[in-house]
C-alpha cells in the first residue's frame, strides 16, 4: 500500500498551495502527500515521516510515531526551539540549487559594495559628479562567517571572481584557495582583515548575538557587512552605532529580528543600510521537491534517515 506522508505547515496560503502542487507530483511514485488537516486517525498513527514548513508543534506532536521530519527550509532554528529534543529527527533542506542561488546573491551584493554603489547612489541624489579610486577584486578581502553548504559555495564563488577570501567556521576547515580560520582568535583575525564581511552561520544558542559591539569594533575602518544568515545573530543597536560612529561604512541586510521589518525601524531610512526583504536564497519548490522525494524515497526503500540536525549544536 502506498504510504501517506503528512504535510504540516502554517506557512502563508500561497506558499502552502505551491507546495501542495509541487510535492504530490514529485512524490507520486513514492507516497501520498496529505495536508495534516485531511489525515484520518489511522494515517496520523501510521505516519513515521512528515514534511514540515513552519509547522504548529502541536500538530507534529499529534503524529506520535514520527521518526523524522523533512523541513522545507534550510534554517531550522524554529524547529529546534519548538520540537522536543527527544522528538523526531529534524532533516533540513540542503539543495545544491539553494547554494548556487545564495552564492549568486553573495557575489552580487559583494560587487555592489566593492564597486561603491551606495556611495555613487548618494552622490547622484546630491548631483555630485565625482569618481573614486578603483580597487581590484584581488585587493579586496571578503570574510565569510560560516562555511557550510551556503557559506562554502559563496566563498568559492567569490574566490573564482578574484576576491581575496577568508573563511571562518566552528570547526577547522580546508577550502582550496581560501584561508580558513576557526575559534575565537580566528574570528578576530577575520574581522580585522576583512573589507567586506558576509554572515552565513545558522542561528543557534552560540551564534545568537554573536556579532555585537566588540566584534564590530574589531572591524577595519570603512568595512562593510552583508547579513544573509539570520537577524538575531547581529546586534541591531551595535550595528547602528558602528555605522554612525565607525568603523562600518555600509550594511546590506536581508534578515531581521522581526520580519517583515517594522515600518518604524531605523534601518529603513538609514543612508548606510540596504534593506532586502529576505530574498537572498528562497527555497525553490521545483528543485526542493525533488530533494524531498529522494530523501523520502530512500527512507521507504531501505529505512535510511538522511543526516539530521545535531540537537546539542542546534544545526
Ligand atoms: P550549514 O551547512 O549547517 O553550515 C553552517 C556553518 O556555520 C558551518 O560552517 C558551521 O561550522 C558554522 N557555524 C555554526 N555554528 C558556528 C559557531 N558557533 N561559530 C562559528 N561557526 C559556526 O548551514 P547552511 O546551509 O550553509 O546555511 C546557513 C544559514 O543560512 C542557515 O542556517 C539559514 O539561517 C541561512 N539561510 C538564509 C537564507 C536567506 O534567504 N537569507 C536562505 C537559506 C539559509 P562547522 O563547519 O564547523 O560545522
């Protein structure tokens, strides 16, 4: 009998509809995907794997025999906070297309900063005709904090485009052509050497508030920052201070403590801040559905649960 896989989601109606179209098609030879609300009591009881996107934890708990859940997002900080640690294993979405899309975004916004676009935009508003010295990519050091699926791909793409790239992660890493650092001393080195910093670590108990006034104070004069990770990793007040009083010259922010960013937030009108509405690497339903189908197909074929989040590390 074809197994039933619950889809548990409180995402927006549009997002849920997109998944309800894409998932059944991708899993059609593997399982029947059913919204949680449509499950019979037996189907709830029989489910050992569910697909989740912003799920109500009570609904996940109502599936008492779950072995694992497949998240449709790459960031799983809400799931790790809301699902009990003795609950089902959490498998996050790791999609090579997402790494490609994120590395494209990192490259695009690094070039935006590298080619002084905020400065020329500000000059245009004042009708100022004034060129500034051109620096070559190899003269620009970009520090990537977080060297996982997304940070690693981004660091390599920056290197391929001629930038001098430094990387930092929790454990020691080796990436060809990239000077890799780890630990507290490693972070200080990367902060002190980088002209552009890219945040791409997950939000965990360790990284929450990790980039605050001391870390921003370690940055180079005139350095700029891109946060494509999660808002709470970066301290808003410390960032505003570093932009207003130095050393930072500009910040490109795609993620915030509260999303959408409230209309009253000072970032909206700040000359040195570029606000993006969490668009650097959205989940792409077509490619993500194929990854989900591969994972769930493998599980039903031989019981393999894909690599899951280490609950003690939080990622
Ligand atoms: P990942 O593969 O799990 O990699 C995480 C990286 O961060 C690893 O290199 C890890 O170090 C490092 N790290 C974790 N905790 C650390 C700590 N305390 N100190 C130093 N480094 C630490 O994650 P990913 O797939 O690259 O995704 C990263 C994050 O991007 C996601 O969690 C999500 O929040 C965010 N994201 C944003 C968007 C967007 O549109 N803005 C889209 C997708 C994802 P080790 O290598 O030593 O483990």
